[in-house]
C-alpha cells in the first residue's frame, strides 16, 4: 500500500484532460518497483484495488471499461536515471511557452 501511495504521488497527476487505463498504471507501477514485477508479489486485483481507491478518493469517479478520466500518468526517468524522450519534449515545450509569455 505504501509503495503505491508513493507511486501515485510521483507518477499520477490529477488533471481535467487526463485519461488513463488501469493497465497503463499497472505496467508503470511494476516497472518502477522491481519487487512487484510479477503477480506473485502483488496480484493484479490488489493493484487494481489500490488504483480504484486512489481514483475514487481523488476524482470521485468510477472508471468505465478500465479507463479513468481526470487522471494522467506522467513520464518518468528511465532505468539509468536519464530523462525519457517524452519528459525531454515536455520540458522543452514548457520552456518555449514560458519564453513566449515573457516576450508578451
């Protein structure tokens, strides 16, 4: 439970335009926490239960066919600590927007 709470603080973002499938969350969680890589350490149903509780607590919404609105899965660093291409692209876009705002 504590590991999933840490994961949710680091990788799950509440945003109105967000949409995530429970399988994406499960895959990301298992990649980030090596001790839960297989279902022997934590079953899919337990992991889904943690995510459903998080979703209900934060958005008050129940997912349809595994999709949850209002929640986004953020990019993370790769296994070597370097930023992924998605994270780099997001940072560049944010810097560009800030530069445009400063000019205006």
